[in-house]
C-alpha cells in the first residue's frame, strides 16, 4: 500500500490517496505504518498544512507510535513553508 499511496502523493491525487487509505483500513484492518504516515505528512507539508501535520504527530504520540526524524522534519518543513 505504501507504494500506491506514495504514487498518489507524487501525482497530487489527494482524493485517490484517501480512497486507498480507506481501502487499506477496510480490507486489511490496518492504519499502515510509519512509512504510510510519513507519506501523508509529506503531502500535507507540500500543501503548507502545518496544523494537520501537527495533528498527525500528536495522534502518533497519543497512540504510542514514536515519530521518526523524517516525521518531525517533514512537519517542521510544513511550518517553515507556512511562515
């Protein structure tokens, strides 16, 4: 799923990305992994949505998932882009 989600992200297909993520949840009963989360963060950062990135980081921490260096730097990039 990560390859498909990443391809959707690269092509700017936000709606398709959401459909793939929903399918992943329903079909395989999974939310993905840290790579999936980082792909979502990358897309939000490109769009300058720093609050959404912050929400994902907070959600990860609340669920006991340790964000990686990539997670944090991607979120910080969104903040820098926003100004």
